[in-house]
């Protein structure tokens, strides 16, 4: 489809959605459902997880009704294992994975110190830990449950955690989750020095400037089942972090050959590997008979790897696959009419437009506010996603404590006020002759980004012909975002690592990548930072929420980002499996699954 034809289609979709919505002039965040959505925008402390890996956003194709099912099996569950769709993982090592597909497998293979309940409360549920105690929110004493073993029969001990965390934090090991250990004392001493490269940039140099230490001074083993964590400063919600797979334990066998371990990881979770990971084909697991937590009720899981989720849907409809936990919006109606079971559930992901504060004129808060208020998010979620996404008027996802339907005007649809702010900014003349819009390729983001351009033209008079799309592979795109090389508005996504407002409001809007965050806008605000610090210092999380909300209002007023829409888990399954549910992390509840 040509760009001009695509814009005409999107304009028609937007108009239709506005009629259905009663031509509301202000999107107050009211939706037909009380649930959030998530597809896996980018979850993890890096981008999202990734969740780029699934990228189940809308595409320009009709549902592939003529697509042939694969020859991956004549019956839904291969043997007795339950088969489910995933994309190709980045890694199956907990210390080196920050995307959704790997985490989906890791959550079956490993059990962390704590878990999160079904309501995503920030109060943790003990898992491998018997208790985690603190008197000052800076020193935490972890006591493990006794009798837990890895899949090779070796015991899970305090050293299993301490050694794994040290390995992850040690810069020469180049583990992708290293930043998760930043709060622990001694982290800075485990980082490499820097040198100046040919471009004059400061880069890490582990060869000539190795770290001063190879262990975290804030970790000490007290006994076989107890260790102590000391942070550089008090952090009341630190325990909440510890359910993320980055904090999983590792057996001694990992250190013998980390590369081989990645092909057949040995965990401590309810399922264990059954053979090696076959790239782009399958990851087979069996129930671990000696698991000390809630046991699996199925013989195993076949994580079947697909390059295209639409092919997985075709297999599901044909009865050759048990579960697809991320049915694309454009496939939803067709799928649920042909598959006996389906459901929707809240998720934590959000897609948003960021404005590069380092690239004029997007350093102007008046312009950013005008661009944000000119976007009819409800028209986009209805017209493009068929209601399977929820309009976002808050950078916090609805499943996160402290969420509010509306934060301020700047994150709502208000075309009249948007036009006033745009004129105050200086209008098209001040904006310039051309704008570059950035997003990662392969996720169908051009559809909804083109709708945004159409709305900017309709509501602000910005010529659509002046806008150019810049699309890159995800890894290259993130590199530009982290190094301040994006020249205009850009799309990013996020999904929670743990259910706490800090995971959004500090990570996304204050800390940049070098600081262990993902603030790709590089927006700064002293009042905002002061409020974040104040919220972090409140020992009781519930009591801290009003301060987090006050900080969020400051960010909203300056609109460094424009929240767009929340994801939603849309999943379907055949009668070969029961008790299927997907949590706010967009992972299946594996131990709840039963056959038939």
C-alpha cells in the first residue's frame, strides 16, 4: 500500500472511531473495559522486552486465511507436552536475557527468591526464600527454604545466588542484566575504566582499565542457606525487585561452560530442559519431579519457536498447537471464531512517543504538549487495534500501584488546547520544513504512527508530506536512542520488571542508560528528581504513592513523552489443555496448566 493510500485508510478509520466514540473532544481515559493491555511492548529494564520479540501490533495484512499450517505435528500437544508459541529467544541464561521470549522460558526453568501474586501487588510472596528481613531498608538478610535443588540434583544455596549476582555485575562478563545490581554496594568497583575512542567518545576499556573488584562488597554468605545484601543507600522496595529472572540462582556447572549452559540451562524451577534448545525450532521441557514449590500438573512444555506469530495462529486453528498467548489484534475475531477457548487479561506494557530533549525544537515543552494533546488515542486503539489496546493517559500502566486514569491535560486528547499551544510555540514555521519520526522496524508500528501524523495534520496543520519515517532493526534503533542520535519523535515501549511505580517513573523518565535506566528522551527536571528522591525515601510503599503521583504530574506538565496505548494479553487455546491464564508480565501460569 502506498503512503498516500495508507493515510487515507487511516483517516477513515480515525473518523469511524470518532463517530463510535461520540466525537468526544477530550479523552479522559474512560474505556469499555477495566483491564489494561499488554502485548509485550518492551518489558524488562532494557527495552522491552522487548516484548519487541513478539511485536503483535497491527499489520497491513488481512488475516492469513489461506496460509497453510506447518508440518510440526499432527496433534495439538506433541506427545504429552503442552505446546505454546514463542519467538526466538535472545538467551536462556538469566544473567544475560532482557527480552520477553527468553523470559517466558526462564520463568518455567527458574524460581527466584520471591513471586508476585495474581493482583500484582508490590508486597512479595516468598518462593525460594523462606524470609527476607530488614530493619533499615538498606541491609537485607535472606534466608532460603531448605531442600531445594537444581535440576542436576545439586543444592540451591546462598552461594548459588551470591556467585550468580557477582558474575552478572562483573563488567568483563558483559551480561545484559548487569544494571539490575547497581543498588548493591560495590557495583561501581566492578565496572571497567574508560578510554576515548576515535570519535572522541568515552567507552569502557576492560583490557587496560579492568575493574578494581570482582565481587560485590554488599553481598556476604552467612551460611549455606543465608546471605546478606547491603545496598549503597536505603531502598524500601528492593525486595519487590527480586522476582525478576535476573536475580535467579545459578548452579556450579554454569561456570564450567557458560555457552554450553545457555543451550541447556539447569534451573531450580518447576520444569527442566529435555534436550538442547534448537534455534528457531523448539525448546522442550519436562516437569521437574523434585521441585519444592507448586508442582507442575502437566508432563512438560514444548516452547515452539515461530518467526511469525501469524503462522502460530494458523497452527492453532488447525489443531497443531495448543496455545497462542499473543494473538495479534487483526487476527483476534477470526481466531476466536475458530478456536474453542480464548480470553483477555491485563498486562503491564505501554507504547509511547518520546521527544528527544537534546534535539531542538523538541526541547520546547509547549511544542511537546501540543503534539501530545493533538493525538486521539481512542480513535487509534479502536480504528487500528479494534479495541484490543487501551488508550493511555498516563505513563504508568493500570496494573501498577499509583496509577490514575488522568494525570493532566497534556496527556489527554484536547485538539482545541493543542492548537492554542502550537500557535504559542510558533506553529509550522517554528517547527521547520521537515520532521523525522523514528521507530523500530517489523512491529507494524508504521500503521499507528501514520495515524498520529494524520491527526497532527488535521489538528495542528502540520503537513503530512513534511514527515519522514526512519525505521531500523531494534538493536540498532536502541543504540541510537541511548546515544542521543534520534532527530525527532520516536516510538518506544515498556513492560514492568516488577510492580512498582519506580520501574516506570524513575527508570523511564529520570535515569538514562549509562545510569541503569531507559530515559531515552534525556529530559531532566530538578523538581521531578527531588520528588522521585522523596518518594524513594518513604519506607512504606503505600504512603509513598501520593509523592509518586505528584512527580508524575510534573512530568505530564512538560510532556517529555506522550503515552499512547496499553497492551493487553489476548490469548486462545485448544481443548487439549485447561486452566490457561496469562499474567501481567505476559507469561503463562505454567504450573496451573492441566491436560484436556
